[in-house]
């Protein structure tokens, strides 16, 4: 029976159309308000980005960054510029680097689903270790979680992209201070 | 004016949601009938696949194939098995290798938009050089053109995938014999 049905699937008497397919839908990205910048200030944001990169460099994502120290510093500074602007600091990034076009800027580096998971996990670790203003954690997380999906440009599985919704990570992120 | 509007784009007073996005829609794939196998037979199909691979190996796509001669032969035989079955020869592939799952099987190798263009161009060259039955060229092309898009798993551009519809390539494919 199975043999017969298989035979029918390929090379039957007529053309057989396999439906169109969507690989993945990049979810909406809620960009934060200026509340985070107002609460943290530029220096603290830059420290956060630097800390995140220090963690990333210890993972397999680290190989995606320049080995040259000066080039690496430029990449981290640029990322800090972006975060400072996106969180409400004014044109810190765009005045120097132009339009962000984050997905486009990352095309030169292959970023797969696992790289994105690591990037996000290291942010979670960063947020736990620093004194990120608790009142704004949800707004920040709801931004970087879907944002990180946009950077994926190398698919290695048919599985849907794993989401890490706020309600799933909340407990872990705010537990330490019991708030 | 522009500065003001840019300032408003990032880190304004409220959260700003950027819409969901679809990267690409994999178009429908019309799998061929058994007419091509009936016209060509298995040996001719295997020759076609071997010729296509010989051309591919001379391009930058060649680096995606095993360097080891025996391993390379296995890959080409497997591809020939698939084409022979898909074109109507019965369970030549599935009996030995199981379900095709073409996209999944290609995940281990990064295949970008340009790799797919080369793969398709080398098929066009193969079809021109061999004596592919003219009456079935359209059915064959309409299959491999969208099929090749499914193998893309590395994106390097925001541009839509370039289509090569039959009406665009027809002239070039059938000119030689003036038919």
C-alpha cells in the first residue's frame, strides 16, 4: 500500500504542484521609548553593551567578531552607539553611521538560529548581573527578543524560531532582587 | 526637519512597533509527470545529472561538494537517483535513501542566492548541450526553477529572489535546434 502511494507522489501521470511555503515570519519589534535612556544614561548603556560582548566572545558566537583588537573595539562602540540611540539618547548612531539597517549590516556574517539563542542568552545574563532598572526590563526584553530574530540569515533547521517571551523569562530576570 | 523626524523614530516618548516581516515566500513547485522519464529513460537522466555536476564543480559552488572522489561520486549518484524518481522512474531514490526532504538535506551546506543562480545556470547549459526532449523542456524547467529556491538557506541580501520564468529562458533554451 505504502509503495503504491509513494509511487504516486513522484512522477505520476500528471504534474503535481507542491504548495508555496513561508520559511519564517519575523515577528513585530516593539522599539523602546526613551524611558530606558532617561533611567540609565549613556554610560551605563555603553557598559551594558560592552559586558554583553565580553560574554559573547567567550561563546562560539565570538568567532563572528574581528580578531583584531582595534576592529573589535570599533564593532562594540558601534553597537553601543546603536543601543544608546534606540533607547532614547538621540542621533548617537545615525549621525555617524547612517541608517541602522541591522539585518542588512549583518549579512556579511552568517548568523544561524543557535547564534541568536546565544546572543539572547548572554543578554539575559548581562541584565541579571548589572543593575538594569527593573521597571523597564519588560520593555527592553520585548524589544531585543524579536529584534534578535531579524539577524538570522542562515537557516539550519525546518523548526520554528524559538521565542523567549517575557512571561517565560520574567521570573528568572527579576528573581535575584526579589522584586 | 529631517533631524527632528529621525529623533522621533528611535527612543521617542512611546514604544513604537515595527511590523512583522516575511523574508521570502518559496514559490509553488510543479513536480513533473512521468512523461520525461518515459521520453528519456534512466541512463540519459543519470548522464544529465553527471554533466550538470561536472559543470558545477568548475564554479564556486564546487567548493560545497566533497573533495574526496568517492564521497563526491556518492553525492552525484544520490542526486541522479532523485532525478530519476522525480521524473517518473519509480522508487529509485526513496527505496534507498528514504524521504527526499531536499531542503533539510541541504542544511549542512550554506547555499546563498548566488549559489542557486549558478546551479540553475549550469542546468540551463546542460539542457542546451544535451539532447533533452524539446516537448518536455517547459515541464522540466518549471520544476527545477522554483525547486532550486527551496535550497537557499543563507541570505545575503534584502532583495527578492530572482525568478527565471520559462518565457524568459525559452528562447535561449530552444534556439539551437531552431525548434
